[in-house]
């Protein structure tokens, strides 16, 4: 069913405060010290009942060669990169690893196979996607491979760039086309190639439905089991590189602009695709929306803005001021708002006063190259896993030091 709606524009993730329902309406494997897939759950709703326990930060350990946010299960961290590694959460010790593949002699280094995107933990297996288009299932200790499925003929270049989502025994991933696989056998159960153009985002799953948008501007809802189209909406705007979030039967998704305007954050009815509201924010790129009890938070330009869940109207505040491109999903952790930034910093603000508590700053490497912070996972026990272009960092509370002075800078 194809439907077209006219949208009126209103003008120029991760975790949350105690009392929230963990992970929204998509119950994941594990508990609040687990992060078993991208954003922690298939609907990408980062609303969780976790408090910020880091008052004076310190780097606990660091791991090179990773960019995607890792998966966490049963105190083990699953890190993608040139190898897929399982680490001890507390110490960062590598317990086991498997290689993605080697380059042929004289082959361009840019073709190096990698495990990319956040792996998925089923409870008995870890599933990871390679840049070559192969999907692999391994035992949790990474010592036995369960199955391999090559889906490279069903998408475009860049498999693994957009993390998969899992609900029940179905894994959904996108790179141009959208593919459903069995987590048990690895068999491809369905393929959906959007007639309106390629998909450049991580699909979200909620209540047996799959949500995503094609780059030229069509929002889709598919049946999770069959992959058949439930509805589609020509939204007449560009989508890509920011992901949908589903919360209480509403799909929240930022766009990259439309005729006569720059980007906006949008709300669609999850059941019908009807546009509920759209609010411009004056920039092209933005973060995936992060959820709050009554608001969503979106990073764009040089600050993070707050928008009302029901109306899309901006909050009364001036926003959380930062460096350019705060594209790491803004996430409420108790009374703190945390987000990564392409300026090489992880920022931790007071959600109420909007003042900076502290930030983690990446130093330039030996070649003089600056880094970027792509995302993070915050675990209940007070460990913050920060993914950057210079590797993975575990940050925790400094012993003997209760709280740092406002604006404190932690460096790698």
C-alpha cells in the first residue's frame, strides 16, 4: 500500500532516569548490564532505568582497532574490527578473537575485510556482519562457528556499516536492500529491495514490524516475519545516516532536508505511516534521536536540542552547546545527558541545568590526526564504553575521588 501525506513544518540514546520502562516495548536479551545489540534493543529506544555513577572519570582500559559500539553480555564485551574479539568487561583482557580475513598481496588496504557495526547477542550466540557481505554466527566464546551466510548479492557496497537489529529469531540488516535472516540457521527468509532507492540506515523493529526509509524520501513498514510491505509513505525529503526510533507506536526519524529547507526531526504513526509532526532544526546532518520521558534529544550543528514528544515543539532551553556535529545519540543517564561528537569529545552535561559536568577529549594521534567519538554504551554498574576512531575506551569512577570540578577534561 502506497500512501502520500502532506506534512506541515513547524518552523525554522542508550539510557534514562529511574522509573522508565527498560528498553521501551522491545524486550532484549539480558538485563541492564547488557547491551546485546545496537542501541541496546531492536526499536532503538534508549529509554532505560540507569543512573550515572561517574562523578570523577578515569580511563579503565583501552582497545585499538574498533569504531562501532560493541555488544555486551554476561560481563563480556564483543568488539568488531579487523578481528571480532571477546573481552573481559572489567579488565579489557582479550579472551579470544577471530580474523575477518586477510588482504591479497598488493591489494588496496581500503579493501581490508572488517567486522563492522554492533554485533548481536542472542543469548547463546554472537552474530556479526562483515564488510564483505558475510554474516557469521559464533558461540559466545568465539571458538565455534555456527553458520555463515553471504548476502553480498542482495545489497550494495558497505555491508556491516549499518548495524543489524534482532527480534525473536529474526535478524534484519540493510545496505541498499533490506534482508531478513534466521538467527538459528542463517537462512535468508526474505529480501526487500525498495523501488524508491537504497536504504542507508539501521532499520528498527517494534511489535513485529520493521521500520526504515529510503534515501530519496520514502518511509517503509514491513512485516517482520514475511518481509512484505505493510505501508509506505512518500515523505518528500531525504533520509540517511540517522536511524529510526520507535516509542509508544510512534516512529521518530530525522531527515537531511527537503525542498526549501534543511533537516528536520519527524514523527510518524507506526501503525499507518501518517505524519504526526515535523520540526526543522536548521542543519543537514543530525544524530539519531535519543529518548526522554517526555522529550526527544537531537544533536545537530553545534548543540543538542530538546523537542516535545507529542508536538515536536522545541523546549524552552537554549540547548546543550558543544562543538560542531554532535552526532552520537544523546542519551539520558539519570540526571546526565551524554553524547559523542565528531569534534573528538564525549560530553557529559547536567540534564537540568545544561551545564557541562565533564568531557572526554581524544588527543591527536602520532600522525597528527584528530579523532571522532561515534557512540557509547552505559552499563548499570557504572562503566561507560566509548567508541571512537582511535579505539574503544572503558571509563569508570576514579577511586578515592567522589566528584570532579565542573568542566573537567579527561584525555586518552
